[in-house]
C-alpha cells in the first residue's frame, strides 16, 4: 500500500468513527474484513455514505430504510456482512 492510499484509508477509518456504537461495530468489522478489498471506487462510495447523519446511516444499515442509489445499496450489503 502506498503512502497516499494509506492516508486516504486512515482518513476514511477516522470518519467511520460514529456516535452510535452500533455503527462503530459495523465499521470495525467491515475494516477487519474488507480493508484490502477497498479500492478507489469503494473509497468514493464510503466517503459519500459517511456524509449521512448517524441515524440515517443506521436506518440503511439496519434495513429500516432502503435506497435507490445502486452504489449505496452495494456498499450497505458489504457493511452488513458478518
């Protein structure tokens, strides 16, 4: 991993720290499982997803709400893997 990519991944991980414990746990599992699979496209989708408020993001991750955004839906499925 190059230093620029390390910096971007580190920034994303920092932004994954949320006020809701449930989201923190989801993101911890995600990074433990998927870090090597996160490419530039995934980084872009995660960045957009992390712009959501915690409760809106949790509603998507917990299937209380759905999205028509195909990229969001695919990332949500990756986040939901246990």
